[in-house]
C-alpha cells in the first residue's frame, strides 16, 4: 500500500523529510511519453541520456510515482532481531503523464545523477527481492531473443506498450501507485562494483514463481543500456528499530547491513555521475553489436573477426554459424592466451602435408572447440584467441601494464549483446602469464568468469598475489571451476639436459597451488597409467598431473591429447564423454583442411 508524503512526515518528523522527492510539479505543457519517444528516437546515446535527465529534473515524472511505498524487513544479528522499513518508488522511472508514460532505460551514471537530486539511492539485490515479494502487482517478464535492436529506442517503445497492456488489465483492482514489479531488471548497487571499472550491476526480472531470470551480473559497461533495464529509486532515509537512518549508514554497518544487503557491507553505495563511455580496446572501439564486422569462414560455417591493437596485441574471435545465435542461450566466451612462439593460425591448427610447418599440428584448439560445440548445446561457444606481438605474453607484460589486459578482456566482452556472457580464461605455456597479469589487475575475480584452465601454463603462480583471489572466487559459487594440467617437466630432457627446475616449472607451481588450496578444500587422489587426478568431491577443482619417468617432453602433447577439451569440461557431466584425456585425438573429424 502506498505511503503518502503526510504519512512519511508523521513517521520521521518534518525536519527529516521536507518532501518525498524534491521535484517541481509536472508542468501542464510537459510532453507525454509517446512524444518523448519521438523526441529521443533520432538522438545519440549521450543526447538521449541528457534528455532523460532534463525531463525528470524539470518535473516530467508521472504524479503517481512521487508517493513511495513502505517495505518492512527484519534480520537477526548476534541474537538481536532488527526491524526496519525502507521506502521505494511504486514503479520504474518513467517520463510523462499518468495516462501516457514511457519507461526510460538509462545508464547507472545518469540514474545516480537523478537519484542525488531526489534524495534517493539505487537498490541492492536483496532490496530487489524484497520489493518483488511485497509488490501488489506482479507482472510477467517479456524477454526477447538477443538482437542489436535491444539497445534502441524503437524496441524500448515496443516493450513499453507490452508492459502497459499488462498493467491496464489490473488497474481496476490495483490503481496507479500500487507497488509493481517483475517487468524489468533492476540496476543495482553491489560490493562487487569495487573490483571492476566502468561496469553496471543488473539483477532481477522476477518470474511469477519469485525466481529472478537475471542473476547478479556485472558483464556490461555502464554504457550498455537495453530494453530490459529499469531504474527503481529508493528513499535514502529509512527507519531502523524506530530510529531514522540513511540507507548508506545501514549498508556500512556490519550489524544492520543484512536488513537490506545479502552481500554484506557496502561502503560505496553509488555509481559515478560522470557520463558513461564505452571501454575502447583500439583506436576503433570494439564494442559493436553482433554480428557487425564478422566475416564468413570456409571452415564449418564459422565466423571470425580480427582486431589489431596499437599495443602489439592481435585478437581473433571465432564464433559458430550465425544462425546459432538466434536462440536465447548464454555465450560461453573463452579467452585463449597463446603459447610462446605460436601464431593464432598455428594454435587453431589444420591438416598438414609432410613438408608443412609442424606447429599447425600440435594444438588444434579450433578442432577441439568444434568438438565442444557439438557436445555442449546449452551454450554458444565463442573463442577469442589472444596473441602478443612478440609471441610471448611474459615479454609483452614487461613492456605494457597489466591493467591493459583488463581493458582488453572487458572490451571483447562487450561484443555480444546477450543477456548473459559467461567467461573462461584458458591458456597454454607462456599464455598463463596473461591470466596472472589479469588477476594482478583486478581486485577480485569478476563474477562472470566461470572457469579458469591452465594447460601446463601456471609458471607465474604466486601465493601472495593469487592464492586469496582464486580461493575467494571458488568460494563465491560452486559454479566456478578451476582446472590445472601439468606434468613432471623437471624430469624432461632437451638435448640431454633439464630445462626447468623442480620448483619453477608447472609441476612445482601446480603443487604450490594445490597446497595453498588444501588448507580450505578436501582433495582426493587417484592414479591411472601414470596420470594422477587430484580433485574435490564435486570436481570444482581438478589437477591432472602426469608422471614422467621416461624423461619426455609433454608440454604440448598435453594439449594435443584432448587437453583443451578436458580444461573446459572438468567437473561437469561432459567430462570423459566422447574423449579420454591424454588419449587419442577425439576431434580428428573437426580438423580443418588447408
């Protein structure tokens, strides 16, 4: 039930709440929602954002949205039950009149500018759940398959009409001003925002069973604004145990934050108010909507796109056939950091004649990817091959900043306008240096990274730099997987001589990592034909350690013998399905011709 301004004044006292939201009355000649759609349709993104802010701050907000609704919450801390009430706008931000309003998806930066003027904040994930649970009107989400149009005003308008039709059917029993939820995802605040740059956190789109379609997701930049996003304002003032407090005070208090946060303390409960800018990864920005600038390949109907960056980085993005993007499936975006001395083409692999370069026949990541696409049908698998200009990521990192790696990976993420992109970091040989450089650049491993696979490539592992980040990432959800493949490289002989030390090779570094994780995880071990598998019971963490009494060099053989496949499916139902790790090539039919 909505709370009028007078009720809030009685609760808090007039000195605290001069008005519900500080806006001038809506002008009699203010434009309607439909007129606003026409006004902003030809505008650029930046112009559109400015227009929304100007209309709202001028008072062109539907009058029913000015009266907030109370949400009662409780939590228990140290055996004490806390009781609180926060106040929320009855619907998502819109421009126009009560009888003609337009839901306006905007960036979190513009939303924060408006919120600051209105004495409001954006919700947390827990607040989003509480709002849906308390809503008098629960609308059904209206998702569409992902297309480039999802960020355009015409589609915003189309979805606006769909929502209005749903709402109109319930107006007689639930007039405007009743709390409404379910029809949008929330732009939320989260402590995870502290570990990323220029990102938006989205959550919600609750179904009628109360389950949110969109889990908490930080894979988009703040400039990504699509039809599903909604801005829900929360009054910055709330009541806790009968005492006035601000939302910021409650979120910063370890004893009280559980009232409105399920992620613990949040100390910076806001976005920047600077205008959002897409993250560039080249002189030409890479974050163009799919499928722009992808070229058809003669191999297996795949599509590719190449990007060359001025700081000696070459990226080749390989996707399956165009029609596979028609369904609303998550994109599994695999970043594959190349081994030292190899080109992207050699890493992808092909059939070769006896007189051709043998480097094309030792990894076959292209063929192993095609094998995976045939086996994993609930994801659209995309591989981004990352090649350093020096063909050595350790050498590249000596010249460039690790933070540049975070910018590059963030930029590639933005290519695919899907509701969800799941990220894999995979590497072979010196490519592991890229992964560790990326881990150095981020405060914590982002939530959208679901798997890290070191294929004989964890030379750079450092307990002080990486142990806590990897452990915290694994602890965040059992959906995150770590796979380590290594062999007794210190026993290997090249021209009769050892080439790595027992401590410095992947065998030594893998055992250091295993020892660090053993303090927090229970591992079991089994050995078959000289291959030891050390793993947690659920397969979330898996080490594959090949013994080497023959003093062989298995560095690339581990990848060739289905190692990339193993790294991508360890701990899942696809593990050991249709292939054997360190067995014969399971992907022969998928190797491309010359």
